[in-house]
C-alpha cells in the first residue's frame, strides 16, 4: 500500500507539469493547480514559496516535505530546459522582425532578408546553439510593430504572432499591458529610456558680446573708480593752497599744469596699457602704482572671460525637459503611430504630463509619423520635437553628423520614461520560460553588456551627457577684492599726501 507522503509527492509533481500555464497568469489553470495540490494532512509538513514568472507575475506553490524552494526551482529549471530542448531539437522557427539599430540590423534585397546582425541577433544565435534549432526570417507585411486597429484586430509583428502565422517576433518591442493580452513576452532583455530629439539650437549673434565679461554693477564700479582716481590725482597734485608745491617727478623747471581732463585721460590710459608721462608728486605716484595693479587684474579678468565666451559658444535649446515642452509649447512634437508611445500617451490621464502629450494629437490631426525616418524628417524639415527610444535617436544624430559634418539635431537628455523590451512568442508558447531563463543568464554573466558595447552607438559631440552652462559674467562680489585693493592704494596715497603737507610745514617754519 502506498503511503500518504508518497501520494502527496506524486500529486505535487503533477502540479509542476502545469507550471507553464500558471506562469501565464491563467486563473483557470491556477484554480486547477490548487485542486491538485495536497491538503495539509497528518504527518505531512508541506511548505509554500512564491516564484516569479517571466511576465513579472508571482505564483505560490506548495512543496513536498524535505524539499527547499531553491531545490524546487533548480528542478523546474532543469526539467523545463530539457523539455524545451526536446521540442526545439532540429525544429525550424519562423521569425518576423524589423530593422531597428542597434538591436537588429538587416541587409535587405527588396523585402527579402539577406543578412542580419545586432544585439538580438547575437542573442538568437546563442539560443540556437543551446537548443539546436534553425530559423527563417521575414519582414512584417505592414511594417508595423503592432497595435489594435479600429476594427479591434492586431496589426504588425504582434498581429502575425497573435494569429499564429509566425512563431516569434524579434526586435526591441515594448512590453505593454494590451500586448500581453494577445501574445507572450519573455523576460525583459533590456530597459531603455525615452528621450526627445529637437533641431539643434542656432548660434545667436550678440553685438554686445564685448560687455559680457562683467555684469552691470562691475561696469558701474569701473567707471566710478576711474572718475574718483582721476579727481584724486588732481587733488594730490595740488595739496593745499598756501603750502609749497611738493617735488615732482620727472623734475622740470616749468612743470606742465595738471588738469582734471588730463588726469582722467592718464587714468584711462592705464586701463589700456598706455604709459603716463605726466609729472607726478610722490602721493600721485603711490596712487598711480596701486591703480596700475588694479588695472592689470581688471584687464586680465576681462580678457580671459571674453576669450572664453567667444571660443566656447553656448546656446540655450528651445526644450529642456518633457514637462517644460508640454507646459510652454515652444514647439510642437510627434512620435510614431501604432506604437507603445501612442498607447501610453493616448490612455493617460488628460491632466497628467503624458496625457497632455497625447492631447496635442487629439487637437491636431496629421502630426503623428509612421516611421522613424518620418520622425527625423519632421525634426529637420518641420522643426518638430520627436519622441523616441534614446539609442535610436543617438544613432540618428551620429549618422547625420557623419554625413553633413555639423550638428543639425540634438537631444534634450530628459530620460522621462523607461520601457521594457522583450521577445514576442505565441500565446501559450512552450519555449517562453526556457528562453526567459537563458536571457537572465546572459544578463547575469555579462554577455548582454558585451553585445551592447559592441553594437551600441558611440556618443557624438552633438550628444552631451551633461548639461553645460555658459560662462558666467563676473559680478560685483567677484571684483570686490580688486576694488578693496584700489581703495587701499588710495588710502596710502592720501597718507603720503599728509606726510608731504607735514614735511612742507616743517621746511617752511625752518626757513622762517
């Protein structure tokens, strides 16, 4: 007579055989599994654990006594791989795919696929070596990714797999809720952000560029300093009436009279590196020395800032983020019709950011494009912003730069949403779990990163990872130290003037 624990173990094994149906989230299969699982019975200590399926759903299984979750997982993995290998051994899989760099690159003769390469092609080749199957490739009949049309039918690659015309669809297809109702996805092999491509901002011609190194307060401070030093020079050259004039340098029997205009011109000449030959007293020479130090620092600061602003030109883009684009509408935008983006923007809340993106196309017909090439033309010819996967936009910008030699397009660098990419299989496909486990292993072992490094676009000078800021003009706080230096020189010159007056008094009293 068979003991109760052995009966429980046999029933659990039967339940595991139904695992592919359960991982697809079929509530009826889950109900059947619960009916097959053994109840808690005397002498049987059944435990439970949760397992995450390829689609991100979690299911709960009861384990026979003495078996851990890790052991059960390894057993399911081994059995599943063996079963899939037996099904695929020598089998020919039909694949529908689209040209989409850097994941799929196709060499075509009309609509016939002559060759292929890319990240997903490397993944496919690895699966063929593991499971010993071959494949045939074709383009989708309507060249679409897949969405529900007005008649409620699926088009594109999703539609062909959904109607069981093809076994698999290969490409960076976004995993969406609607698509998961029609077909099965493997575990995501990549997560990619969306970005916005816009026309490159043109360089503005600014006739007041020479004023840019200093802000308004600094320029006012320079003018005030120049006027004060010029006036102080006249005062120091004429100490006080009634006292003997201080000795001047260079010595002259008939020194040239000092005027306010002459002092202002001499002071201004210092700022333009001109020499000064006006006879000076000791006090004015002290003031002139500090004014020269002030002038050298000012000239150096002005020159460096001016050269930086002319050599490295910055221009502010029309769009800096998705939120700013939908709130201010500096330009209109587009994206591909019959895509995951259209689905997201169309069914989002009208007052949300994504809802406002889709709301534009409810107001205006004819803005959506039907291909990536159409999106690029909309940017270059119509001046629209184009929303697309970041890698595809980077490749388009790099290719355009190589052809034209200048940056005609740029990225906003606002990664506002990340989409999951998965391989498409028929609903209920027996290959899904095995392929999902292999994809996870490719990711864990670093193979996926190696393939991405091989095929990913190289960043061009038109695509910057950081948002640089233009050279900042010097403000009054930046020039405060230099202004204090000039003030110190004026105080020293005034002190020297007082010394000259005191010395003149002593000499005058001794002569008397």
